[in-house]
C-alpha cells in the first residue's frame, strides 16, 4: 500500500511533536546545568560539571553503582536464561505453580517487603554490604527476566529444538549454542532494562545501607541536592552526571534494544 505525500507529512509532523515533548526536559536540564551559578556571569559554564563532580563526590557513588550493576546484571541474566529456558521449552510437574510463584516478584512492590528484608539481612550480617544492595535487585530482575525469556523461547520453532536433540545436543548446549544466539535482541533488551533499573534503584540502596557508607549514584544525587537546593545549576549538572551512564549504554545498544522491544510486542 502506497502512502501519499500528505499522510507521510502528517506522520513526520506527529513524530516531531512527540520528539519535541521527549527532548524538551532533557534540553532544559542541560541548559540549566550550563547556566551560571549564583553570583557568576556569562552564558555557558561547563565547569559546573567539574564543580558538581568534586563537591558531590560522584566518583565514589558512580563506582559503587557500577559495582552493584556488575553483580546484578550478569547474575540476573544467567539465572533468567536458565529459568526462561526451563519454563519456555520444558514441561514438568508443577511448572505452572512454580512460574506463578516466580511472577509474584513482578506483582509485589519492593516497598512492601523492604523493611522485613532489611531485618532478615541484618540478622545475617549483610547490611551495609554490596550483597545487601545487589541480592534483592537480582531477585526482582530474575522475575522479569524469566517472564521475558520464557516468551522468547516459547516463540522459537519447535523444529529447531528437535533438530538439536537429534544432533545429540543437551539442554545446556541447546541453550548456549542455539537459543541464546538466536535471541540476541531479546537478551540485549533484558540487559539494558536490568542495568537501567539497577542504576536507578533508590529505596533498596537507602534502606540496606543505613550507615551511608555505600551510597549509590541516586543516593549521592539526593544528598547533593539536599545540600545545594538553591544552586539549580549544580543540581542539574549532578543529575546529568548520574544519568549519563544509562544514556551512553542505551545509545550503544539502541539498535538491538529497539529490535528486541518490537519482537517482544509482536510475540506478546
């Protein structure tokens, strides 16, 4: 079906409007981050980022967030691949009940369990450790990852699995050599989403580190904003610094991410 010039023009106009709505807050934050601090003059002040980095101690906060993400993302991915493969390709007694239990991780908000979880981890002596911050997020991410990859693996042709079985491939080889490479966009999408959720997590990091010794990037930004509520330029510069790793990761993987999201929509 051919699209007329008027329809094409209308489509581009609508896209431009939505793009403007999406970009306006980003441009506003960047513009504020480059604006002069109180008492300063001049149009652009890129040194605001240096001041925010130094005063806010974002180097340590970003390092802690990267350490947490380095634990959560690979662990959640490996566990999700295993559970998604089991629920998506195998039939075993109690699989429906087990899958429903796993899905509870998507339905129960972290606000409802974070306090009891804190006391449990404190009893084990894990509070104020990376494990206390990472383990709850691994559990949350595995719940979504299981659902996401189960849908992906169930959509794979059964002939592919049967051919692998005839060639003598076991479950592990089938997963690592056949299903995982064929599901790269879905896996990359899962990695990006897990990293984004882990990076932006605030409540778990706040509750599980009562001493404040392991302040992640969102916690560091909140503390920084509490100290410089009147200095909007520094606050905006700090917000840009905290958001930059997620933006860079998305830009590097956006092709696979968008493809994975579109495939997920079509399979859903």
